[in-house]
C-alpha cells in the first residue's frame, strides 16, 4: 500500500511558507516596523468549516513551537538580497498566538489576526494550508500519495502530446500551490516530480521549505498586502501604489522585479507604472481578470513607453492549469516573455477532490480600512463599503457587476 497523503503535523517549520512573505517581511522590518494591521479569513465558496475547528486549533497551536535551525538559516544566508539584520530577526522570530482569534461567528468559521505587521505577516500561508489540509483529511482520509503522483504524471503526458519540443523548451512553469494544497505531503511530491520529470521548464517553487529541501529556486516578490497597506501608510491615497513601488525599488535595488498589478485594477496600475518603474521592474504578475486582455494592456503600455516588450516578462498566476498556460503561451509567444505559476491545479487536484477557495486578507492598517478591488468583481474585498467607493472614486475605477 502506498504512503498516506497526510502527515501528523501539517506545518513543519518556519520556511513552510511562500517566498514573497519573507521578501515583504524584510521590507516591513526596514520601512514600517511599527505598522499595525488586521486580517480576516474568508471562504469564498461558502463551505461549512465549523466541524474542523478543534483540529484546526490544535494544528495552529503547534505553530508557536516553530523555529529556524542552522541549516535553514544557512540556506537563507545564501540568498544575496536577504540582509543580515533581517536574518537575525528571523532567527529570533516566533509565532505569537495572542494576535490570532479563531472561533465561530454567524454560523461560520471565524479567523482574525490583529497586531504588528512585522509579527503577523507570516501567519497567512500556514493558516490557509492548515485549514485546507484539515478539511481534506476529514473528507478524504484514505487518499494516498500515489494517487497524486499518477494524476500529475497524466498531466505531463498530456503536455508531451499537445506541445511541440520547441514549445516545451520555452514553456516555464513554477509551483505556487502552498496556501490551498491538498496536504504538505502532496505538495512535496508534486515539486519533486516537477523537478525530476516535468517535460517543460520547471523554474522553481514559491515554497521556501521545499526549495531548500529539494534544491530548487524559491520564487516570489510581493503580494496584495504590500499595496493595500500603503493605502494607509503613504501621504495621499492617490499616491499609494507609486509609494509601494518606490519603497520596493529602494529596498531591493533592482532584484525581485516582478510587480503585482491588480490591487486596484490593471488600468489604475498602469497609470502609476510610469517610465521610471517600467524600466526598473523586470515585469508584471497577473492575478485576476482575463489574462489575455491584461497581457495586451501590458504590451501596449510598454510599447507606449518606448520599451521593447521582449525585454520584459509577464507572470501568470490566476487559477491556471497546463492547458490554459499553453494557450496563453501560444497567444503571446514572440511578443513578450511569459512564465506561469500554477497553484491549486498542481497541489490540490486529486480524484474526487473539490478544492476550496479560501483567502486571508488584510482589512485594516494603522486602524483604517484597506481594500483590494482587483480585475475580477468577485475578488473585491474590504469590510468598509464606503472606503471601497472612495478608492474607486480616487482611482477612477468603475463599478462592475
């Protein structure tokens, strides 16, 4: 009988997170160490998670025990843009559970985080991974690793049959599947197979622990929270995106140059993404809305600024699978460089499993609301409808149905 898809402990160490959490955490340490934030959990598909509350709590309590050992710190020390003071701080870091409040509210699982941004930033990814895996082990207790392996190998076979050797040599795919993975065991198996057997170009994983253990590249720059926090950290709301981009440039001096575009829609983003930023950043990441429409706007913007799009890269990361990635690649090939971060379809695609759509998003910074509008109406998130309306007004973003 093959190995179970589950292990007793879901999150094994502090590196079991997405790389962009560490890169943002360093920027927070250096620029906003006193900022206070609030976060709120949301299950977009409305699934009842209350039956799993006890096990979720037990797994969360184990987070307080996690530390970095010398091998993990040594791995991070070899990443040139992670600075010594940040690594010293990370070596001392512990999850403080007093910042986290979990229970039942309005007949739903309720999870809120409130505290210093620097000290709560690492909660998001392991909490989502815990909720996802606890639910999956209750619904699919007999799932085995070989089922995940066979499912992924079928995808590899499909790609070999449907893409030419020339396309396979250029198609770049990364694992972005930590937060909504079926289990930590499954993600580990997926990344190992991608490293060893993927027929196209496997370029790395967002999961720092797996990058360390499997000797692959950790990938990630910034997430929505970086732009959202700046809505209350900058001098004026209208300047918040530019302030977020400028702070990132000063922090990383030309590395980690993929900018996320959809915190206040792509149209609002390109208005702030002027020649200065377009030259400094290596490319853009797509995370909502029609990917081809978005890509056409990016290509047109680069051309309008006099920049050859073939010197830039677009990273796609919104609900992808390999057929969709191949379609986008073929549409844009020769016009701009592309790469694909695939999450749930790699790490939570098993027979009979319906993945959840769960998020944990920042709702307040320094006591005032923040919002994500995005290029997809269903992904708009904010507790304060008045602030969303004000944000739309300031950035001239029309309402969508």
